């Protein structure tokens, strides 16, 4: 079992778990893994096997690390778990400044993993992981 590296909520980097848009519902089904950061755009791949859209991209200012919701992601084979972590500060907010809570029941919550996005992110992590923003 491998655990997602917990980022300070103000940073986005290759290989990290994020909610890709400030309008997406922050829940485990919509967790993406960052595969590239160039200029001010973040590219990612959704992790959940049930999400048809694979590649996603967004302006860096609209991408939120899952840790900003007080959640960590744990990978285990074909599965991943979204688990609240009370030691993480909840700093996620909507563009108007209102708090943006995680919208799944208290966890850990189990999800089925697409293997390809995780493998791709892990393989490309060394290419541009020096790029962090905000």
C-alpha cells in the first residue's frame, strides 16, 4: 500500500492528487493525478475507473490538492481510498472565498482505480516534478 504524498495546500506538482476544477464536486470519484505542469496549465488523468473522460486540464489557479480538503489518498493495487485526516488543515475554498468541504461521507471511502493514469504519472514524475506553482 502506498500513500499519496501530502502537499501544502498551496502547491500543485506532477504526481500529486488533485481536484482539477474549482467547480468539480470534491469527492473521490473526481480525484485526478497531475501528469504535467506547463506555464500556467495543469494536465491530469482521472483515477476512477467509472470516469469516461481520462485526460483533464485546467488553469493552475483552479486546481486544488486533495490535502487542502483535509483528505489523503491511499493506493492499494487496483483500489484507492480517500481518507479524512484531521491533522491536515482544511484550506480549500470556492473562488468567492467560501469554504469548500469534501463531499463524501467520512471515510476511508473505497474507489476502483484505473491503472493507466497512475502508472503514467509515476513514470513521468521525474520529468517535470520540479515545477510547483502558487
